[in-house]
């Protein structure tokens, strides 16, 4: 095959060039992923904007909780869901991560409480029965209107193991009571007013120094208006027995208070408080009994001290201080001390008086004392001690031997100079039993001084002399006496014979009486004649008148 020589005729045909026309717009297919991306981004933004804060709640156990199912409810409205459940660093607590709805973000703040709602049985009754079907959920409680711009200010919370006794949306007031001991009270114990349940005990705790128990109660509205500044609270648990002149009295608030305890109150209007309503969180004393709560107002406490040199067996802390039948205070402490001068132990009894219970007298003394810058209680006691006021132990119960202290006037007591001190010293006198023992001791001492030996010797000498005298009387005097008696008998017989009815003495006496009777008649006739003829004393008796001849004239 021969090669074509250059310059041949084929060179006059040019090679064809192929060119493609470029498109000027983007294809619509790319809009699909762009739109999807924009929609996804909008959903993310919307979800982020609508999502609430994430919080963590610590519980002792996760019983009944499930991830993605357990709800958080505030006033029975679902406000969130549990996202995860885990442990803390040392696995002592269960940490529940939950998400709140954005519209309740302000609930994530200080003071909000969380607890697991499940069936429970306590003194107040049965609760959470609805969770038997729906399952457990986390309850939420917070003060209303306390949020700041609807923002979360706290993310970590310590969950409650028991539901709060009172939620913040419950109308009423809280009050704090101070008691010496808790008694049979418990959380949920009822609060009574005129035997109507108007509240409940919501908490208790020991005081900082452990000397008392602080009990918190809640009184529902509108009954909280009956709690005034002068209201008295007392422990209404169990049954109160009292014995007086009317017989045996039994008091109790209800059968529930007998089983689970309870608190009762009654407003006592005084001049100071004027019956004004007590504000929330006010402090009150919780008295052990109704009688103690309704006693006269305490007022300012005035400490006193008493010294007793005799045994105080039967006197206990809490024994009353009595004045004219009114309890002025109570014994607070009993101690022993030693007197180096007398080398003997003695008892010191500390007590607290409430002079305000004396009434108007104390009010007048207090006004004067305030003007003079003096202590009213000390001034009043000083005057009373000057006039014979003394403390004495007396028996309150003969069966048990219990003692109490009496402040009474003893006019014959030795004068004592009163000096104000802290505490004030009150002079004492021996008690009734001590006085009786002292009197018996004095009698025994006097009896011991009697010389019974000498008296016995003298008595034996006297008895010997008496024996000799009796022998002499028997041998000498007795025969002579028999002779005298015999002669007296004979004389009486002679007298009887002289006085016999046929004896000469009675006969002669009768004749003499007849003669005396005739003489008396003659004298009476003479007297009658002289009365009618007094001149006969001068002229003598005239001639006897002749019957029928008329009067005789001389």
C-alpha cells in the first residue's frame, strides 16, 4: 500500500470540530436536599427553643422510676420526663436526669421540692393509690410567683424521701411550737380547735442545744385566724384524768388523738395582745396538758432558791410552788451542798416564779419599780418576806409521800433581811412533819430528863410506909372502929324507939301541937277584937253585951 504523497487533493478537506452548548441555570434537583436541610435546621432550632432546662434529682432509690416513661407532675400537670437514671460518684445516691418544659423553667429554683409519688400509709391516711394503675411519678412543689424571668436558677436538687406534709399552694399558716419533749406526736398528727381537726403537724426537730423539741404545725385557712398572739397550745395525745370535788373527769380530743397523738389550741385574749391574729411562723410554747395551758399567764420568769436543812425526800423537779392555792411556779433543780461551819449537808432547791400571776398587785409594784430602776419581783418578795413570808414543804399525797413547796405567812418566824441576788434566796421554815418530829424529839428529850430511878426509890419507900399504915389500921383502928359502929347502931335503935308512933315523945308532941293551935286561935281572936276595938287598949274590955239589949254605954 503506497503512502499518499503530501500535497495531494485530500488536504483540501478540513477536520470537523465538535462543540457543546453550555446551560445557564442550576438544576431543580438540588433544591430537595437544601429544603430538607433547612427544614431539619428549623426543627432543631424549634426543639431547642421549646426545650426546658435539664435538672438532676438525687434519691435513695429508683423504685418505680423508668427512663422515658416516668413523668414530673406539678399540680397533676405533666411538666417533664425522666431522661436517664444513674449513680453519683460513690453510688450512695441515685441521680435522675429529667427535662422540664420550657414554660415551667422557673420551677428549677431554690425551694422547689421533688419526691416520688407511690402508695403510702401513714398516720394521716393512705395516699398515692392512683399510682397502682398509672405507675409512680415525681411530684413537684414550689412557691408560686417566685420565678425570675422564667429562667432556671438551679439545676441540682436533693429529692424528698417522703412527700411534704403541706404543699405551698395550701392556704393557711405555719406556726412553731417549743416543747420539753415530743410525746406521741408525729408528722401528720392532727391539730384540733374545739375538737375539730383544723391542721396537722408537719415537722419536728431538736433544738440546737438539745434542751427542747421544736414542733412545726400548719393550720388551714380560714381557721388560722383563730390563732392569736395569746393562743395556748397543748399536747392533746392520749387521755387526761383529773380528780376533784366533782369526781373523776376524763378528757380526750378524739379516738385518733389517742392513737396517733395530736395538738389542741385555744385563744386566750390578754391585755397585751388585744386578741390580734398571730402572723405566720410565730413561736408558741407547747404545754404538756390542757390544765397547764389554761393556767394563769406566766409573764416574766423570776428565779428563786431555797435552802432546806432537813430531808426533802418526795420533792421532785416540776413540783408546784403554791401561794394561797395558786401555782406561782415550779421547782426546776434540786442539788446538795455542804456547810463547813455546821459540818452538815443541806439541800438547795431552785425554782421559777411567775409574779405576774399575783394580778393587780404585781402590776402596781412593777410600775413603781420601773420608775425607780428596780426589779419588780425582788421588791415585791422583799416586802412579803419582811411581813413573814416563808417557804415550807408540805405533803401533797399521803400515799406516795410527794411534797410540794408552799409560800405562806408565818408571823412568829424570825426576822430575815432580804437581799436581792441571782437567784433570790427565800427563807424557809420546817415542814409540818418536821415540826411534828421536832416536837416528838423535844418530848422525848424532856422524858429522858425525868429521874425515873429516884422516882422509883421514892415510890418504893412510899409503898412501904403505906403497907405499915395499913397494918396499923388493921390491928388498932379497925377494932375501935367496930366498937364505935356498934355504939352508933345502939343509938340509932334508941332513936327509933323514941320516934315510934306509940311512944311518949310523939304523943306529947301531938298534945303540944294542939295547945299551940288553940293558943294561935286565941291570939287571932284577940287581934281581930283589937282591930275592931282599938280603944280597949286604953279603957279595957267593957261589959259583955246583953243579947237584944242594944249597945252598952259607959
